């Protein structure tokens, strides 16, 4: 089956529990249509380069999906309807990364640098 990475940005005023429920809903959509979500990563609340619908920040979530194209179409349709999601993007990839994504490695590296400087 084709492999996809689906990233969505949720509104800044949502709690982490609400963001997790959005990710769970997306996972449920994929699994109901005979697809599989192999990894879910929450990248956290990050600043945006420019305002999107009066939001300066957004919760970033990435899903690695192993599913046929029609499942991705349904996922994007449901995401488009959801008012809590301000942007999304799905891309087809040749293979999924093993281990944490680049964004998660960047967070760990930044956290380590802060602790070395004593900025905590």
C-alpha cells in the first residue's frame, strides 16, 4: 500500500487533550477504511510565520499512514470540515522514517542545549 505523511495544524486555543482527540479521530477514520496509522507525533504548540485565521500559534501533529488513496481522500475531506484544524498537508512518501522525526530530534537537541546553558 502507498505510504503517506499527514500533518495538521490545530487552533492555538485548544487544550492538549483536544488535540489528542483530533489525532485519535484521524486515526479512527484511517482504520475504519482498512488503512493503518504507523506513528503519531505531537510536535507541540509552535509559532507560525504569519497569522492564519487570527492564530499566531498552532498545535502541530503528524501521522504516518499506510493506506490506499481513497482513505487519504476521506481523511482530507473530514479534516477540511473540522473547524479546529486551520491547515493540513498530506504527502506521499517512499518510506517512513524509523525513530523520531526531524522535528522531534530538533526539540530534543534544543532542550539539551538549554539545560547545558542553565536556561531552564
